[in-house]
């Protein structure tokens, strides 16, 4: 009898969390990856600067299109992302079949928005018509988040995503598969001299000062 009460209590707590403020409904989109090329995760448009791997969502971060309906005020907000088997088009209308590339369609990663995926602008060399002009909801995931969902060689995948509080950690947490090695930090990137994780600017944001802390990674 005691065990039954415990199970009921846990179910109610889970239901309450899923319906608490900050959780959105699941939506469909696509995702690319960045972070080991010229687009460093430490130079995001949100201005957080160097990101410590053990603070907040760590290096599980991303950028959303500046044409997205939820772009305004998106810095510091978090999204839960799952790989979704599907086909879709890019911004030029090229159809891409990604029905068989997901490691699975149930595990997920929580990322924080720290950057922008810009549409096409004459004075912005990072402009990206192929992905970032609003033809479909698009998230540019850090390679460290992306590689937990699918192989990097695919470049772009379909995803299911929803808004979540930044303290949330999914029950089925996505991880890099045992047969694959996590992507190392680019050798040319180094933390500022005298850096400590307490200097990560995400710690002072409103998403952290909410009474929950960040939870465990």
C-alpha cells in the first residue's frame, strides 16, 4: 500500500511539473549544428561571452532564426529538443529526407538560446538564406547538443521542440552514443585568463535567479 501511495505521488509531481509555467507544447522544426568552425559558441549575439561547460546547460546551446515568432526576448530561454524522423525542404526548396538518421525519437536535450541565426542582410556575412529566413522553424544547435541526437555527417535533421524552464532536465536525457566520441573543444579556443565558472554571465540572468537553480546536468 505504501508503495502505491509513493507511485501516485510521483505521478502527480511529474504531471504538475509538465504543466507548470514555462512548459510549451511540442512543435516541429529542423536543426543544423555549429561550434567548431568560424561560428564559435562563445561569441553569441546574446553577449554571454565565454560559456563554461559545467554551468547552466553547458555547451548545449543554440541559435534561432531572427524571423522566428519567438525570437524577440529569446536570449537565455531554454528549449527541449528531440530528433524527429521526417523530410523537409531548405530555404531554397531542396527536399531533404531525414527519416532514418535519428539515434531515437524519444531522448532529448535541453539547450539555451545564446545566439542568432540571421536571415539575409547585405552587411552581414553570416546571413543564411538556406536555413534562417523563416520558411520553417529552425534551430542552429551547438555541435555538442546536435551529436546527442544524430550523426554530425547529416548536417541537418528534423526536430520536435518545446519551450521549457532552464532548470528542467528530461527523463530520457540524450547522450552521445557509446560508439561515438564527443567533439573536443577547438584547439584554438581558450578561456580568458583567470577565468572561473562563476564568471559565466548566464549565472546572473533571470533564468537562473528563479529559486530553482540550474539542476544537475
